[in-house]
């Protein structure tokens, strides 16, 4: 949760790095993920913060903002850069799994999951989706409810098991 990380926490983290505390000890004490601690240790090492005097809060915050920029928002898809390409593949009739396979072949450095492609396809399709057939509740022979797709003029439904059109409410509950 790097985007919630405060300057005071960063100051404390760098102080603990300089004191030589272990990754797991820092993680437990500050309630951070060990991956976050590792990432910030690498960053602090690259900025030469592990040796020498501890910078003040303002200097540390300016340094962090200048060098630790996020590539994307926390909830933004890792495939956002490929949205146009995925949209074109969708328009050509490709399914999410085929799109994922093509992306893996075209972009060798891309590391993503099929689920990420599926979510992106869902977000693209949300604006383009046509409404599906309206469903009308009907009762089957045993009195259980079933859903029939609406076809024909308003008030008429076609039962898939029976080829004739049924007027809603005219033939009773069991059609």
C-alpha cells in the first residue's frame, strides 16, 4: 500500500534501515508488507540513504516524490496501455483467452494473467453491450418458475420446448 505511505513512516523506515534492523523485524514493527520493506530498502540504497546522516522530513519527501513515482493508479489495470489493441481484437471476434495468447506472443515482456485480460474485456464491453433478451417469469408443469426469453410482440413469449407462441396470462399459469 505504497500510495498510503506517509513521510513520517518513510523517515522511520530509513532510520531503521540505518540501524541495521532486519526486513521481517521492520515489517512486524511498522505493520508493512515485507515486499514493501524490500522495495523501499532498494530505493534507499539507490539514493545512498543507508549511510550518512538521516535527511530531514522535507528533503526526504522531495526525494521520494522525485524518484518513487507510480506507473499507474492502485486500481488501474496493468493492461491499460493495451486497451486499444484489445478492443480491436474484440471487434475482430476474438475471445478473451485468444486475446491473452496473442498479447503474450506479440509483447514478450508482458506479464499478465488471463483474468486481467477478462476484466479488461468486461470493462471494454460494458459501454458497448446491447441489452439481452427480456426474461418473463413463467411456471412449468410442476409449478416451478422458469425464465423464457422474450420473442415476438409485447406480451408474447416463445417456449423453447413448445414451438407455438403463448400469450402471457391468457392460457393460465401452466403453459
